[in-house]
């Protein structure tokens, strides 16, 4: 994901679906690097927890949610 390096996302929040791996995880990393606090959603609990830990963990304002957003209720 390309983030304008001059863009400061300090104080902003973002939700990334599919954040446990692949493009979603790369997008989460780019948004966090720009200063956003993230909610990282993915189907596999271990993957989203690991992704959030690599971003600095919950102590830095990020959080993980294990969910399948493609499932119908």
C-alpha cells in the first residue's frame, strides 16, 4: 500500500480487514508507520495477534479482532 510519506496520520484510527497476512498486513504496517492506531481484523487469531505485536502491540493503541467479515449472519 502506498502512503504519501508527507501524510501524517497521528491521532487517526483505521480498521484493516484481512490484516493477519498478505496485502492487509502490509497495509496495516504502512498505516501504522504513518502514525495511525489500528484495529486489525483477520480470520486467524494467531495471525492477527502476531500482526498487532509486530506493530508495537496493544500498548501502542493497536488491537486485534479475530473474525470472518465474509460470513453472513
